[in-house]
C-alpha cells in the first residue's frame, strides 16, 4: 500500500516508501544531535531513528550534569512513513532543510524545545563500511554539520535557557545498515571477532570555518575510513589529507585528556589542531547504542513505550561500563590561534597496535 511519502517525487527505487531498498533487518534511518554550553558542564545528546524492516520507531534524550545523567526513551510501532517525525512525546521538525531543525521532547523528567541553526553547510562524509567476515554490519551514508542552539531545556523541573551565543553542538543524519533491534545470533564472524575496534570522529566549529575528521582503524592500524575536511561558509570543502593523531590518555584508562591532529592543506602546508576534551557521555549508557543493556535502538518494546532513568556515574556498576563503548566528549580546540568547540567522539576497544594496546584489558600507563 502507498504511504504519504509516496506523494513526493523523491523515489530512488521502484518501491513504495513503505519498504526499504534493502531487506536487511538492520536497515535504519536516524538523526543524532548534541548540544552543550561549552565548558559549563551541561551536555545533551539526543536522536530519533526509524527501522522499516523491524517496524519500529524510537527516540532518546540524555543530559549529563556533573556525575548525574538523566535519560528518557520513547518507542512505538512504525506507522505510515511520512514527513511527520514523531514518537511519543518526541518530535523532529525540519524548518529549513540542511539549515534549521526544531526538536521537541515532552517529558516531566527531561524536556526541551530547541532550534538548531547550522553555522556552515552540511558536509557529506565518506561511506561507512565495516565487515564481519564478508557481511556488512555497517554500510551507511551520513552527512554532518556544526551549529548553534536556542530555546529551553528542562531537567528535573528546572528550566535552562539555551542561548545560541553560548550553546553550540554538532549533528548528523545517517541511513543504511548497522546493528539494531534484538541481538542476532553471534555466528562465526561475530564470535571470532576482529580483536578490536578503534574509532575517532571530530566535528569542530570555529568562527571562520568548520573541520570534520573521521578515522576508523583495524587492530593492526590499517585505516578503513579516512575523511578529513575543512568547510567554509560559501560551501567550499577542502580535503585535509591523511591525519596523524596523537592522543594522551588518563593513566590506567583509555579516557583521552588531550589530543593533537596533524592535518595537511591542499597546498601541502601543515595544519595542526589541538583538542582538550571536557565532560563526556558514554553512548551505551542510556542512549541505546551498542552494548547498552538497558535499551537498544530498534528493539520492540511494545506500543506507546517510554522510560526514564537517572544514572549515578560514580556508582561502580555504572562507571565500570563506561570504557566499553563509544564515548562523546565536549571538545575545546585550537587551530592557527583560533578557538573552536565541537565533539571528540572516540572508541578504543581491544587491541590497537599504533597506540600500544595489546588486548581488551590494556590501558594507558
């Protein structure tokens, strides 16, 4: 049967939008947003996903202040696919495509009405591909953008004014294949595994330009994804070569306390970016990303489901989970004397030869 999106001349396949072009159960279409008051200590991460082959739509929002993290989640059966992006008390409104987005969360414990304004044009990233044996477990397209936020954030009954002169952040939208829903049987490829996963994603906003760097490496350091660009206000995109990364970790952990990216401009000149990570949020604690035991994207929770959880990050049972997934840090950066802010997203799991981590238990000296 046709769905509302079929009324628009946007088809890419000879299928109704009721069906995804791939029959893979893990097909997804998702948005991600983060917002923070720079070094002030409040970090919001939120997003919404549609999983056509699982018949599920869901959303999440999490705010960290100090050592407390509040997360709310919504999930429901996916209905007719249209332009209305909504689940439970959560919705995303496209006010101006690729430039202005409104996100609303209505919940007593955590709510907001926020408007995103892009500071620079959105940039298309290189395709993301991860194989388990010969099967793609991630095969996705994504675009990213840096910008500012305005509106109101309410946390446990206290309203916070979100001033665009202070509040900044990054967003992305991705679609394709990645592990979602209930856990699949391990099988040979997943059971044997690659031995490790190393990932770094750094979108940064400066006054005059944006920088977006993505790197993904195998345990032996072979780089399977390399994307580094500088975006200018007029839409020009400069490639910044093959980044070299230097990360200083807190002793006894894999939590970064400083990083340096050595980039190269198109004319061959070096471009150095120094990064200081601030407050962070582990995406697998309340946000539903891989390894979250409380809830995962695309899981069937029944119709009209929602939940709210407060995490004490000093609780050993919670703190012990933090190292075992992707972690998003508020990033303060300097480049050629200019100050910038953005995201330092990093995961270092298992073996990674360039860093000197030999196995899953290895940490910085």
